[in-house]
C-alpha cells in the first residue's frame, strides 16, 4: 500500500462525525434487539381468557317425550313407575330430567308391591339419583298415611327423603294429624321425624263414635229394607 493511501485512510477514521455515526448505529441496533427480546418475552407469558363455547345441549333437551308411562329399573330390578305429560331429558353433566307439567310416581318394593306413590306439580331428577319435587306435593304410603308439602327431596343412593318446608302428616287410622318443619324419613316413608311439630289427636270417645256411628247407620238401613220387603 502506498504511503499516501495509508495516511488518507488514517485521516478518514480520525474524523469525529464518522465515529459518531457508527456509534449511533450500534446504539440503535442494540436498543432494537433489547426491545424485541422484551416484546417476545411479554407475548410468550400472556394467556388469553376465552370462555368455553356454548353448547346447545346446555340449554336444550336431548329428548322430549309426551304422555309417558314408564317402568324404571334400578340395578336390574323394576323399582318405580313414572307417569307424566312431558318428560325432558338433558345430557348435561350431571344429567337431568325435568317434569315441568307434573309427575305421578309409584315406588315398588322387591315383591313389586307399591310402597308409596307421590304426585307433584313439578319434578326434577338430578344425575338419575336425586329427585326434587316442587309445588303441591302429596304422598300416600302403604299404611294410608298422607303427607302434604311444597317440597320434597329423595336420594336414591342414601335411601333418604327430606324437606325443609312446612309438612302436614295425616294418619287416617288414628285420625291424628302432625304439622312441622325439617321432615326426615326413610325411603319407605314409614320411619319419619319432623321438627317443631304440633298436631291434633282426637279423644277416645270421638274415635269410638266415629267408628260406631257408621255401623249403627248401616244397621238401621238394613232394618228399613227388611221392613219394606215384609210389607
């Protein structure tokens, strides 16, 4: 290399403006790299909160049946019978049955005899195991005891029935009536308890008169028929 060329290059490198331009370029390049790194890190740590898609099965019944009368089995044994105007079946989790126009249900024992039957204005069955009866709920067990309330729950796994609302129990055999709250009973509706109960039990004379008066009336009617036949 010629001496003149070497000195020319040296003078060019010593110019302050050129050094500042190169310094500014490297500073700008470093800032861009740092900004890109933080932007990439921030995007990688961001999680979008997206709601799950709305499924028609969440609001619409999978199956609708009208005018049904079905026998339902439990563990392979026919356990009860349902009669309803409308039966809506939902495949949500948990599954649900709805009887919005009323329900009549009969519970059978192992010998297929009716243990009790119930009628309600509205009924729901949650996960095929827990029944919820609403509206006017009327139950009659095999002993003739009548239960009237506006709410009743029945857990088929625990074999328990209960409610928290006002309950009236009428026992025709003794003409006794109980009223109270927080009803608890076994599945057969024969062993039950009610809190804050109040009731009415007729006196012995009232019971005897109620049972003897119909007999005397029938006897007098029979005597009248015999007298007419003799004439």
